[in-house]
């Protein structure tokens, strides 16, 4: 990342002190992004002319000429990108290094096929690896674990010497690699030098290979290896142009039920020979191979006169016949016409946001993030509407497109809202698709891939996702269906026979108001909420509050009151002694280190980072912390605000960020991950909105147009959507709600082209003349010419308005500083709580006769006002306890207040050896009792 106004190249995310790698900024023609790292090898004009015979598209021909002649057009000498060609600003290599886990290959928006090279990294492509194992049809952008990678295909020459793609992989260099939206190209240096080009439609991936002159030009179709575990596969050579496969796999971050993808690959000319393999044995002339382990087929061509071979692969999650139909519909035309169509599709989508102002790099990073945010969820239905439902049966999507692949724990925070703004029709279909999962599979998913639940991550992310769709007006005709599915999910758990984990912590949460930390609790494959009790509690409470708004609008008032009350359950894991959220053990006692930096039970984070995950009730959270002033001080510490003012980019890299997977032992903001992704916007509710701009603009420096230019895993566009929304100055601050926080845009003008079915004016213009790193503070905001002092807008205001005008300056102002300017809380005043918990430790002890044992009784009261109760300790046999009884009185105020009582148990010298029970009983003022027992062994 280059610091603004300097030539210093600084490593991303504090992972290295300095990076001297050249970036890949140059633009070759209108169709590809270049990123040179090594000197390029010059090709002869003859090779250019030979390739030109196969490149009918002027766009591809210009690009290919530059590639093969070795002509390097530096950025300083490149023609300025046309404003009508926003695809020129997209760099698909951003995020392919240092755990961004993106892919550079070819795809169209929300495509079923996302065709890209795999280099041996868990998730597909890693910029630092130097060999390509194959170009596979399925990828998910930015995931943290291996999935997809089905049917890696690789061109080779000569005899087939290996069936393991790690061994037959082809070497390449970045000097021979280019990519743009919908198109990818690489020169493979192995096998005599082969050029591979990729493009895609929604359900097909196209590969064009330019081989050296040989009678043994091979294409290897590997059905037995993928990024996930392959259980079994079948490959069948159907005729002299066509190969079909069925690939059944399982697993993601943990194991899953199996899922199957079907493919049909058609070549543009007959192959001269073919065969299949099983294990390490290759059988020439064989038409099929089926079973577990290595499987695949090779086809061979004579390229002595005709050098190119084009393969078109269609996939389906329904059947081979479904893949055939997809191929028949989308496999028409040529490679070049498909590439042009993909580029046009991306251009149309990117044109929904036009920005003016900002540096070239800022625009490139912005449009690259917008590109990634539009890659998923993915089309799951075939061209005839058929899709495999979660009941294993084939269904037909009537009047909507069925989508799949749901990283809900991530995308509910940012990408769902971005799609609601820019792609409301698609977002509606996505929401309906989730309702179909519930209808056909019996429950709503948590992290769904294809037709299986992975149960990855925790909490209840599907609720804010669907409630967002409802509150954005995208569920018309499905409101009650959605509500009943969400209600079932919120108030119960899936059956034991179901693969869904659902809200697995509900048995305790619905009774006690929190999910305890219990890593030994039984659970289904995947993550589970008892393993992350405090963070699951916060996620449940957030989801309950959102569902309460939906219940209210639909007239379910009793439910609304119940869910809104549960929206305050975040208070049940707040330890007043530490001033932070904290895990509670199965007995209800706070557990783990008191230092919030070293807290336990928070999923991919710490108590510092999860402190701000109460968007439904920031005023209530501020009261817990000690008021707005105390909250602002804590926020300042969390963001290292004094250092940030002096060096925004340096603070972001060297103080905030400690690596893509360094989740724990942290007391600072982590923009690499989702738990505190909304935290910078907390200042909008605490009277200091200018600090939101300071923090957001510092975080935006973490995005660059280099391979490591993303903060952590992109998680199916989540971090990219954060970037896009923060850069245009409107950000969803309350999950599930139609509330957008305001901060200074980084562009002088943003024009949004919006769907008139949902936004009657069809556009929204956001202006911030003069915005810059030094002039970044909001002085005033006007909506359609009317003064707007609130730090937020609603979707209704966005739909009714035509423009949002920011006036900015070099110092902060009084704009948005009044309490009435803050985004509204959802949950209202705290509800009365009555809960009693008792812990007695250690659970067992051993002492000789005449000895003593010291126990600790932790009495936890949650009551209105002052809690009172009595602790009674009753040892068995001749043992005595001091104190035997103690009257307790402590301030609760509907928070869990803890009285820690040391108890000394004395064992008389004449006590017979054996085991003795010590029973502690806690009784509160309402007569509720809790008993705990310790066993003491006397020797």
C-alpha cells in the first residue's frame, strides 16, 4: 500500500515491514490487468499472427498481441481508462495473497460457474505459488476453508505420466498472467509452453488452449480431486467431443453430508484419442471410470496444424441431463463472444455505481471491491429452473432464480445490505431461496453450501439476513412464510436427526437468557454455539431484536414484546466487575480470565472486539460502560485514536492488524474479521460522529490494488462490501434494519443507478465536493436540499430522495452531536430479570484427616435493584464449614452481580477415611434455590 502523498511501499496488515514487490497496475488494452514481477520473454511475430487467426474479438486480439510480443505498456503511458469501461478498473488479483483467498479466474455476477486456476492452496489460488494444478469450475471468493474446486482441467503434452494433479501441475509466472472481469489468461511454461484462456457464462466455463505443434496435445479432466474431499466420482466419455462427470464430495472447515455436482464438457473438435484413469492406472481407450480415489479422463488432439482447442463445461447440481441443458443453452457462440458478453455483464453491473474524484488507485480498489461483492451468492438453478432441494428432490424455481452458497455469519453484516441497495430483485430471489431451504429441508441454514449445511460459525445469522430483506421491502407476498420460519428457528432447535445445528444454544438461552460456555456439549458436525457461549449470546440477542421489529410490523405484538425483551439478553453476559462481556460456565458463573484481552468463548475475537456487537441498543451498552464519555474513551483506546490522528495508515497496519487469523489476545480493532466490523460506526451514537470518519478512512487505507490488498478473508464479498459502503458514505449500522449510518464519502460524487421497482426515482446522487484526507469532516448534510442533522438515514429516505449532499471541512463540527441525532435503538428500556446461579469450586478435593479444604462459592444474582439471598453450606459427616451460612446483598440492577464467598471446610482429626459431600445452597428473596455439591476425599 502506498501512503497518500508518498512513494513508500508498505506491506499490508503489519505482516511484513516493507514490501518491494512491484504492483500489477498497468492496463493492457481494455480487457486485462497486467501485473509484472519478472522480465517478460519476447515471442516472435509469427506466434502472434498464428494466435491472431483464432482471436476474432478485437478486444482479445489487442490483448493477445501485447501478451505474446512482450510489449509492456507502463501505467504512465497507458491510455486513460474510459469512463464507459469500468471493467478496466477491476483487478481480480486483489486478495489472492496473504489469506484474502479470492480467485482471479473468470465468472459473471452471481454465476454458478466460477472458473479459476488452482495452485495448491486450500481455497484454490495463492499468488505466491508457482504451479497450476488445473482450472476448476467452482470457487467461492474469500472463504477460509477448502470447498469447490470441482473438475480441475489442465492442458498438457506428451504421455500421461501421473494422475495426481500435484505432480502433473504446470509451472507459470505472473509475467505471463492477466485477468479482467469475465476473462483470465496464463502462459504455462511446462509442456512446451501452452496458453490457457478462461471465460464464463452463468452456468458454463470456457477454456481455450493454444498448444505447441504436437500430436499429443492432452486435456486432463480430473474428477477425483478437488478442494474438498471427493467421496466418489464417475467420468464418462460420451462421444469423440464430449465428457461427462458426476462428482460427490463432502466437507468444508469440518465434515458435512455429501453433495454432488454434475458436469458435461464439450470440445470444439473431435479428439484423436482418449482414456481414463483409476488410481494411478491409465487405461487408453477406456470410456469410463467410477469409484473413490483418483479418477479422471484424458482426451488428445493433434495440434500440428490447428493449435487451439476450446472446451466448454456446463455444470448442474441436478443431473448430467441438467448440465446438458445448460450447455445447450449457454454453450452457444464462441469463446470470444462469451468473453465479450461476460465483460458487458460486468460493465452493466459496475455502472450501477459511478464515482468521480479520488485517486486512480482509490477508484481501482473501489471497483475491484464492488466486483467481488457481486460474485455471490451463486445461481443454483438450471436454465429450466430445476434445482436440487434440501430434501434431495428436484424442484422447479417458478418466477425466481434459486441461489445457493450462504456465508451468512459474514454477509448479513454488509453484503446483504449492499445487494438490497444495488440488486434488490436478486436479493429478493436470494431471500426466497432461503425460504425454500426451510420449506424443503425443514430448517433455515447457518452456513450453507450447495445442498448441505456446514454448520460453520455460530449465532443466528439467517435472522438478520432475512429480516433485512423484509425491512427493505423485498419479501412482499412471503412475509408470513418468512416470519414463521424465523420464529421456529428462534424458539426451538432442529430435531436430532436433522443436519442443521440451528440455534443449538437455545435450550439454555430460552431458559436462562444466555448461552453458557460448554465446549463438551454434544453437537452436530461443524461449529456449535455452546463452544462460543458469550458471542453466541450476543448474536442471538441481535437477531431477536431484529425479529422483534418484524413481528411488530406484522401485528404479532406478543411475539414482538418477547423478542424485543430477548434483544436485551446481551446484558446477561456483561460482568460489571470487568466492564466487559464475559463467558459464563454451565453453572452460570463467569469464567475465564478477567482480562478482556484474554477472554474465552468469543468466536474469532475477544471481549474487546465483541463489546460493540450490540447495534440494537447502543444507548443501553453505553450505560453499561459508564455513559457516553466513558464509552468514547473506551472506543478511543480500542481504535488507538490518538495514534490514528497522527498516522492513520500506520496505525491501521501496525497497531490494529496482527495477521489474518490472529483473532485472540487482542484489545484493538480488527478490520480483518467480522465481529467488530460495525464498531467504527459506534461513534455515530455517542455524540462524536467525526471519529467514525477518522476510523473509517484509516481502515480504507488497508484496501489497495495489490495482491494482498484486502483485509483478511473476503468471506464471499463481506469485506469488499464494507469497503464499498464505507467509501460511498452510507453504511448499515443496525443488522436487520433499514438504518444507514452516514460518514464522509471518499469520492466527490457518487451516482447510484437503482432499480425503479424499489427506488421510484431510479437513481441517487451522493456528493461531497472537496473531500480528501485533510478535508474529511462533515460540516452539514442536506437531503434533497433539506438540512439533515441525524447521523443516519433510512431506506425510506433513500427511496424518496434524489440526492444526499455532504459539506466537508478540515475540522470537525457540531453536526450529528446531539443525542437525538443518533441512530435509533430497537429494544427500549431494560426488562426485569430474575435469575440465580451458583458455582462451587473445586468440584473435588482430597485432604488428610485433620486438614482443611478451601472452596469458593460464586453466587450470581440477576434481579431488579438490589439482590438479596442466603448462602448455606452443609458438609457431610463430621466436617464443618465456615461460614455455614451467609446473608448476601448486592446491587444487581438487572445485571448478573457476583458475590464471591470463600468457604473453609474443616476435617476433624478423627474423621474416618472416605468421601464426604459438601452441599451449598443459594436461595434468593423470591424463594428460588440452586444447589451445588463438592466431593471431599479424606485419606
